[in-house]
């Protein structure tokens, strides 16, 4: 067991515990135990405790098991796709108008739970490079799928907005593999502009609480999260960038914006230095971000980040 503590994160001091080689069945028991500790002063008031249990190495799947798993996955994705409404916005690209489609999950009706005067919070999710395309479905992987689960919809009734970046385009036109940043372009990419247009479209049509709009994204979407937050910080109540990077030169723009950033220290796709640099720059500008650097974790730092109830509780508790 290793313990890493981010003691100068003032928004939400927390302990990050990593238990390796334990059975997955211990996960829920460990969570209950440590949640009870936080209630009696094991950690600071309102502290979060993120527990990640490493699964043991499993035997290789048989062809039958793999086929069944693929069928289950396809059926699950079909259910997720049906839960999200299909919508679109039009954005000018030079002299041409381009249609961008997006998906929207509407909140389950829940009087008095998660609402403010009949309005619900909204999560704007920017997907990674692997979910680009024009099918208006692939971007529903990961967080949009998880937030569409019945238990999650009951606990966090909200709108989930999932735009899709076009194939071969990017939310931010920068290299993902560079350990150092480049200056933020003067204008956003067309695809990031379309994401903002989708947000405006939903705000104009749905009962969204404007003081509870949350921005998050992973990998390529992590870059998009840092970039968009720096352009329009006044629009968001909090941001949750995962394994991305930004331009430290504009970090002062988001110094007052509640931020929790995740990155694995073994990430070989996006250097962990990118998140470290952004966190350092935000702090230098007077901000108080939370930073979780996950020991031994590669590029997929979004699974532990988005599956941690403490993280989502923190996100949905923020107000502009």
C-alpha cells in the first residue's frame, strides 16, 4: 500500500490511497470503512478519500467469453445511445456552414433532488481522440455511459452534453505528446466552437441551472477542458481535466475556478508534466486547484477519476 497526500489543495484536502494486489471484492468494504473515517476526523473536514483497488491479473479470455463480452458491450451501448437525445447545431467554417451533431442526456425528474428552482446542473463532456467521428455515438463511451446508469441518474440528476469532434480534427490544435506547452491560439478550433454552440443551444431550450455548469474531458478532451475554461471561465462552476494539458501563460484566467485535475504518472501518451505545469501555474496565479497524480497509472486515469464518488460529489457540489 502506498499513500500520497496533496496537502496544499485547499478546495478539498484529500488522501489518495492505493491498495495493490487486493481482491476487487474488497473495494466496497474499503470505501465504507474510509468514508466512516472521514466523518470522524480521520481526514480534514469535507476531505475526500479516493481508493483504487487494483484487479489481479486474470487468465486470458476464451473465444466464447470474448464473444459474449462483446455482445454484452454492444447491448449496453445500444441502451446508452437510446438514453441520449440526438441534436445538432450549425457553425460557420469559412464560407461554409457545417452541421455538428451532439448527444444530450436529460435528467430524470426528481423534485427537490439536484434541482434549483426547477433547474438542473449540466456536465459538458469532451471526449478523447479515439471517439472522434460523425456517428454521434462513439463519444458516449466512458463518463456519458456511466452517468446514464440508473443509479447514477438517481444520485446525480443532470443534463449531460456530449458533442463529437470530427475525425482528424482536434478540440485544440496542439501536439499531445510534447512535454512543454505552446501558446494558446487566438481563436478556438471550429470543433471546440461547435461544442460551445451546443452548450448555448441546450441553455436556450432546457431548464439548466446556469450556476452549475461543469466542464470535463479526458486526453484530447482534457486539452479541450483547459483551453475552453481559459477562454470562457465565467461560464463554468468547476472543471475536471483528465490527462490533458494547457497553456500555463493563460492560467491566471482560471485561478478562481474550482479545479480538480487527474493524471497518471506512468502516462506515455500525454506526459504527466503537462498537468503538473498547469497546476503549478494556477497555484502561482493564486488559484487553489486539487491535483491527483496516480502512481503507476498509465493513460487511463479517467476510469479511477470518474468512478470515484468523492470526485463526482465534489463536482456536483460546486456553484458559480
